[in-house]
């Protein structure tokens, strides 16, 4: 499952979105939108994240350009973390957006 997260856009963001659409560019890359990919209940990848706010074995909070993503579960671990992508593994119970 891939989710493109969007909230209210500013005028400049709307212009960028129109140009991105006209040029057929992927929005998540051109507009820095986060992409959340869940594989079953055991793995989750967040692309285009900004920073890690909270990390515990039952809860992880991640800031993106659009929102804060909260992942709750059991035995959560960070499998991989780069400047652009963050991978979480464990038993994922819920994913919520603030």
C-alpha cells in the first residue's frame, strides 16, 4: 500500500503542483511529499521524511513536510535510516497522521 500525504497547499505549492503535473513528474519527488509504503503488518517505509521525533519499541513518531506520522506496535525497530528514507520493522498495529 502506498499513500501520498497532502494537506492544505500554499499558492507557491499549487504552482509547483501544476508545473509538476504539466511535466508529468512524480509529485512525491518534485514536491517533496512523503510516501508511506506498508508491507503487511511487519514493515513500513517512509520516504521523504524530515526527522525522527520519538523512538521506542512500541511507538515511533516521524515528522514529514506534510504531517507527523505515528506508528504504534510491538518490538518496533529501525531497519534502515538514510537522509531520505526510514524503514521500520516489527508488529505494526496502527499508523496515524497528525
